[in-house]
C-alpha cells in the first residue's frame, strides 16, 4: 500500500482597499498563475482575509474549495479562471459600498476615463493601448466606482487583451480563453482614486474609421443597465 505524499501548500494574498482573499495551493503552476493575474494586488500575508480559495492537486486532478464558479474542463486555464472569478467576487462582496462595473479604466493627469460594454467591444485593447501611450492603468474588466465621490478606485488586476483575429468575433469565440496578459511597469499602475471625467461605450466594426461621438445621458443610462 502506497501512502500519497502531502504536498506543501503555498499561500498568496490578493488585496484591495484593506480587504484580502487568501489563495492556497500545492500546485506551483497555480501559484505562478495567481502571481501573474494579481501581480499588482498581492500582499505579503493575509491579515484581514474576507475569504479563502484552496486549490489542491496532490498529483491528481485539480480540486477547488470555496470557489464561486464550477470547474469546466479541469485544465490549468480553467482553474485559473475559477480562481480569478472567485477572488474578484469575494472582494466585491466585501465592498458593497462601491458600484462595480464591467469596464476598463485609465487615467490621465487627475482625470479618469471609463470604458464599459459587453465582451468583444475592445475595452481591454483600448485601455492597454492608452497605457502604452502614457496613461495610468486603473483597471481592466471590472471597475469599482465610489458613488459618493464619483471617483474610480484602482483595481489593478493584470490586464489581458484578445489577439486581433482580423475578422468579426462570434459569441462562441468570445467565450474561449483567448486573451493574453499585458505587462505594465509599476510606474504605469495607479494607486489612488481618480475623479471620473468621461464615460465611453466602445463599439467595434471591421474596417470602420475610429471616431468619438457624444452619447445622450438617457442612452448612457440604458447602456449601463
């Protein structure tokens, strides 16, 4: 009879505004993935943990506890997707005083621009493109907004954008893990809340020139809803 060897658990703490989510795993590839996804949001230790995510493998298939979404195919990419979603959900639940939007955000000077919309609209591509031109990175995919001050609160999860396929993207293609992470310098990442100055709703069409047009307030409200 062979007794399985228990592998050592390694913990990383994802932090946001004093709230932390502890992520523990015995799989080095999972720990490395967490470090990449939350490189600008890691704390040395979980002192005020609002939740814990545990990923164990021990030589077999991955097993996740305390996850907010079920595993799909059980691959490493699928596990990291679950960990990312679960950690974000726990932090959102820990800060109900903030308005959380499916959006990206970048800052210039003392002003922030928020880009919101459905998947495939180019939010991540635009945010990372702005940062490549000297803007400050605030968030990608999920943006917390303080409704009392109208300030965008930085949520600097590592940004990721889709590789342009040269054609329109069908819905089933958008659901695939086709994004690649974008590396930013520490100086490009914003750490302080920035007043919201502009709200942009990207729309994409192949071979159409780029333009910026006004959006009526009523239309903006409907789009946000």
